């Protein structure tokens, strides 16, 4: 069973909300239409009303009375046509064309169809996959830089560690997974962007236990992205969203609701990210990044990885930062507990992760960090990582044969 039906209903309503009209293609199943009322919280909260027109168009009308209307209200009814495979495929393509995001999905591998597609409309996963409805999946990423995968093996090792902790078996052995990932990038022809991949306990049923899932699944997608992240300093806040317990924080599983809520809380407060404190009140991490500091006595300081995700970028920073010791920019590197007070009194604070590389923090809550400007160590570490991505050793740069 594919996730397409939910997807299409969502699509239709999403398209309808901006007061736009569009015609549905008429098909042979015109007569077989399902009528049902949506009882979903999200829809009843939506301030819109969807009306069918005789011309088979749907129009969204702003209507604040939607929330209060009775479930039996005729306007609450939404006709869903029963579609043929061809019609579903057509609509998926129309959806992709009408909803072009700024993300370009270049290729996807799925162990379900056992191959790679470059058609974004076909990049779907089964709805009864336990990763979809129970969050029983793990994931990871790797940057694609100038036709090379950066730290692929390090990210792959973490993916397999996470899978083992989440009791997810492997659909293929490690080297086959690695080859599939490289082949997917190759098929995409993408030379700059990112590769994201998931190991799931697989499709099966809608039960809680995964015992009905016959075979684990692997999915991977290539997303094009030409530019490097900027190095502008940002503001962070202390997150009020509870962080995951160490057992779940150290594995990269798909349960990122706390992370997403923490990021949204930060954005609602005009900040870039929320900083989590651990159960003892020490600095932990951000929602998808690690945190580091430069102390007044020129020490690069990072929290231990025992209660947080072991960031591949942060670990690489720890290696490359040795160069800054030899150049006299810093005097040492220390992994350990960092109190909030120590963090706020630091000369520099930075966020580290594959998405942002190294991002200086200029303000934490109300506290200005250092002199309130982007610091030299954050800049030097950013440059070292970018240099490593572009010309580092073979251990961190896997060439993609296009
Ligand atoms: C919770 C969390 N911490 C830290 C990181 C940074 O890890 P990496 O440098 O491997 O991207 C991530 C990455 O997504 C993350 O999700």
C-alpha cells in the first residue's frame, strides 16, 4: 500500500487553500467517487472551505466559520475520486510540477522497487512502512562536494550503529549499501548537494510490533545544492523543549519531533536554533548540530558525545583543529562537561554540523558572546572543513564515478 492517497488528499487541499482554481483531469472512474467528511483535527482547524463546482473545479474560499461547522455540514464533505494507476501517476507528476520547491530531487533509490528513479513523482515510500507510522527507522546524510561524497564511511558507520540500536536489520551488507549510495549519486549526475538515506524496519502492517515486517528497507535520495552555507553569526536560545534521553539522543533515528519543535521555538523567537541542556544542566547540543566554545584561555571545548549525537563534522573538527594549535590560534582541545555559565562566558561559541559546517553564535539568550562578532576560530574551522571537503584525504573523500 502506498502513501499516495493521503498524499493526494493533502495535495488537493494544499492546492485549494491559496484561493486558486484548478481542474482535475476527468477519468474513467468519474462515477466511482467516494464521499467522506474529514474529521481530522488539522482540517477542522483550517480556516478554509472546499466546494466542488459543476465544472469539476475546486476552489478554496476563506471562511472563518469552518472550525465551528458541524461534522454533517455539506461543506465538510470532500469527494475523493477513485483513481487508476495511470491517473495517480499523472496527478503525482502534476503535483510535482505545481509545487516545485527550492529543492531539486535528482535521484532516489528504494529497495522496495529495487532500483533508482530520477523522476521526482515516483519518489514515494509505502505507507505501511513502520518508519512512516511508528518512527521505526534511522537515517543519515553525506555532503556531495565536487563529485565526491564527504565522510561517507563515517556517516555510514553511524547509520549502521543507529540501526543496530534500533533493532533494524540490514537489507544488504555494508559494502552493497555503500555501492548503492554511490550509484544513486552517480545516476543523479549531481556533483554538489547532499545524499540522505534511511534504513527502515520495513513495510508490513499497521501494528506496533515490527514482527510483521518481513524485510528491512533502504531508501536514499540525492538533493542538489550548489552553494556553501554562509558564515554569518546567529543568535540561539536555550530550548524549552525537553531533549531526548541519552539512549535515543545517541542514535540518529527518525523521531525528530523534539528537534523540529525546538527549531520552530527558536524561529518563533527570532533565533537560529535552540540549545539543549542535559539532565544535569550541562550544554548538550542543538536540534541538528553540535556546539563548541573557545574559552578565555584559548581552549576549544566541546561537550562529551555520551548523551548526544556523535556528530561527524564535530569529530572531524577535533582532528583538524590540531592545526590551529600548531599555528598558535588555540592552546588546546577539551571534551567534557560545559556549564551554561562557562558557555556564556566563552570568547567564541559555534554550532557544528554537516548542514551548516561551522556557524558562529553571537548571542545566547540575552547574553552577547565574546565581542558579539564572528570569531577567528570559527572562521578558521569553517575554512578547514571546506578545504577538507574539497581536497582532503581519501579517508574522507569518496569519488563518485559519473
Ligand atoms: C541531533 C544532532 N546533533 C548533531 C548533529 C551533527 O551531526 P553531523 O555533523 O554528523 O551532521 C546532527 C546532524 O544532523 C543532529 O541531528
